[in-house]
């Protein structure tokens, strides 16, 4: 039995929205994603507040999230929806 299907494992990474670090403890990743940062997350962003006619920028935190995804792919020498050989 020759292996026809050689699925590729993909890691999809994303970052949550930038918020005040004190509020970031509660931040959850989107459904299906795993949080890979702890506590208040990573203080590597800025968030903005609009106060009357001014927009103020503050340092904030965000979390990094990850999702493992299997992309169906045929092995070399196979193709098509059923990964048929030559």
C-alpha cells in the first residue's frame, strides 16, 4: 500500500487586539486557537483613546495565539481529489 496522502501541518499564529495590560488577563484567543502567552501577555503594542478632539496613544498588551491546521496534500507523484497515482 503506497501512501498517497501527505498532509501538511501548518501553524497559524495571530495576536489579540491591543488593550490596557491590566485588562488583558481576561483576554481569550478566538475559538480553536491556543493562548501561548501568559498573564497580561506581551507589552509590545499601543492602543488609542479618543477624548473629545484628541486621540491619545497608550502602551498596551496583547496575547499571542496559535492554531494547528492540517492541510490535505497528495504525496509526490499523486494528484487530484483522491490523490490517484500515475
